[in-house]
C-alpha cells in the first residue's frame, strides 16, 4: 500500500538537494509539485517572509524512505546554510571571537595554522596577517567555495582551503597551530577529534579551542550543551597535551541555540 509524504521547503532553497535524495530511493512512485506562494508564511527571527514549494511524494515504504531522507538532509544541512551563513549575528559573534584569538596568536608570524571547521572563513581569514600560512578546513564544499571566493577579494596571499573531515581521515601533513571555533560542540566523539588534532600538530604546537561553557538550558540530540572546563582539560590531557590554559571570556544574550550563554578559550600545548 502506497503512502503519501508532503515535503515543504523555501522557494529559494536548492530543491535539487532534496529531490536528489528522493530520486535516489527507487521506491517512490510519483512526484508532483506546486507553489504555495501565499498559502504559507515562514516567520523566524532574522529570516524574511518567503514563499514555499510543496512536493507530494508517493512511496511504497514510508519508514525506509524517511530514513534515507533524514540521512540525505543531515549530510546537506551545512551545504544549504553556507551561502546564508554570514548573517549579521554570526559576523558580530565572529568579531568577538577574532579579538580573543588574535591575543593568543602573538609571535606566530612564522607558524602554520589550520582553522578546522572553518565554515566560510569568518574567523580564520581575519587571522591571516598573524601567521605564515593558514589552511581553512571544512567538510562542506559549498562553505569552502564561499571562503575561497573571499581570499582573492581580500587580497590574502597565504590562505588556502581543504575539503576534509578529520573524524573520518587524518591528513599526513602537520601544522604549528590548530584552531577550532564553535566546532567541538557539533562533533559527537570529542576524544577522537582531540586525538586527531594532537597528531596533526608539530611538537610544541598549540591547539586553540573556542566553545560554549556547559549550559543546562541546552538540550539537543546532536549538539553538546557546552563543555565543563575540568572535564575538557581531562580529555585534552588524555589526548597527550602537556598543558592547558582555559578561561571564560564572553557572556552573550541568545548566542547558543537562542539561549544566553558564555564562551571560553582554551590553549593547549603538545
């Protein structure tokens, strides 16, 4: 018995990403679409009112289809956000983070830096004048395309981008400094990524982490609700880091999943 599934998404979102996932599943029987230009409104802080598309999909196995759709959408969530990522709110938060990180990069003119989980380069590209070279690494190709386009426009000559996921495969090259800004909370296996970054660093290298302090108001199945300084220091020591300095440097309103939160900076030496 076939079942009906409705998929609604914004008119200006890349429909191919969603429909690609549908067509990859050979159990769908029919696909029809129509515009809902005035029937629906999308109201969210910072997002304009827009029109939607409605897709009606008939499938033979709803459970199997929904699993495939969920996996497809999860893989592309950052892809869809990339070109809209540099919002005013994110740029303001980036300025605060950049100011703090720049203080931790004094006397680094001869050093190589990896910005892991760089996104569109909001943080990393603002640090290029402090280091010898910077590599923006992310697992979203579209975000890296945005970052790559910024490099010549900003006349930055010592920056490159790399599409990679260090939780899947650790590269052979080394770096003097690794920066991870608001990335650790998205990685399920904290210890695994800390160990990978330790292995990438040269002896005496530095790992700089910016993230949110532990916050009991946050509850999400795929995001850590911040980190305890004590627990994170223990994990860093377990990964092999000899010393770690950590401090909270900023308190902000609605900056962590629309909740008030504070951010810390951690500097660990290999």
